[in-house]
């Protein structure tokens, strides 16, 4: 039975400067967005130029960090924040929420779309295929840290996480890295190679992420201080993913009634 190895959470240490693995995974996501976004922006149907991708990334980074931290505190640790409001700014202690980060990114994209005079959903369709890079990298960071493990199982690929106990468990971080990272990126990148009706790529992203996250939550250990919200199985992650599934389906249905964008001749 494989045992999760102890990996120093600090990936790079130079004098007083420490770069943690989880922070490094954020950098991987941001660099992946910048490189692929610059490539995608060269298409004639792109709503932004390659030079504007850097500006978009700046506002996106701000949105994801602020939103992810606020989302974690509000959705998962609100009582602790009431007792210690300064925990909001102690990012080095960990605690980031995808759903909060998504809200932050959506707000940043809305503001940037308004600045450019472009429809919000066109910017969303441009951004969506690159987001899974950061999602997959973040889950690898969770695995390196030995956190957010899965439930006990007897499956042959189970792993022992000493930080939890010595029971074999689902490596749910790797499940999420595969589904939310590799699979979601591949589907969205290939799907977006052709012009699509406005909102269709964004809708597909919301639907697939919501479904993948909802399913993995069945084998992921719920947060100890929250547990299950209802029915003896509904987790906070599933509750927050349901609106994404509904929104994704609604956006796909709406976009199908719109004509596909055409690339300029």
C-alpha cells in the first residue's frame, strides 16, 4: 500500500524568501494562462489582442486570490473569521476556495469586458479553456501537501495519508487533478478550436466542472468542522457545485439558439 511521502511544503527557499509548493502551483496556472492565452489571442475571432492578455491576467490573478480567500472564509471557516478577522490576510496559513475564486474571476472578467467594450460572455468564452491548467496544478499542490484526502477504500490504488491516519484512502486530489485539470482542459481546448455561439464554451466549463466536482466529493473526506450538510452525504463542495451545473445547462441551452461566431475572412 503506497504511503504519501512527506514533502517539505516549501519548494524554494532563498534567504528569508520561501516559495511554497501550493504557491508554485498558482504560478504554473498563471504562466499557463498567459502562454496559451497569448496563443489563443492570435486568432482572428479573439476578443482581445496578445498584448491585452497580460492585463487580463493581472486582473484575473487579483480576482482569483481575493475571491478564493474570501470564499474559503465565508463558505468553510466563517466562525473562525468572526473570532479572528485578520485570518483573511494570512494567506500563508492556507485555505482557498475554487467557488470563491470563480466568483472573483467572474467579477474581474466582467470589469475587464466593460473596459474593453466587449460582451462579458465573449471574454468568458476566451478565458474558460485556460482555467483548468490552474485547477489541475492546484490539486497537485494539495496532493504534495498531503491535504484534502479521500475516504477510506480498499481499491488497489489507495494511498495512506499519515496526516490523516493509517487507513488506505482515495487519492481524491489526483482524481480532481485528472478530471478538473487534464480532462476539462482537453475537452474545452478542442471544443473551442472552432467558432462557437457566445456563451457555449463558458456553459460547458460550468457544467463539466460542476459535474466532476460533485462526483469526486462522494469519495473525498468532508471538512471535519463542517461534515455533511444534508442526507448524510451532501457536502459543501456539492452544494456549491449544484448552481454551477444548473447555470451551465441554462447557458448551453441559451447559446444553442444563437448563431455561431464566424472568423473574419
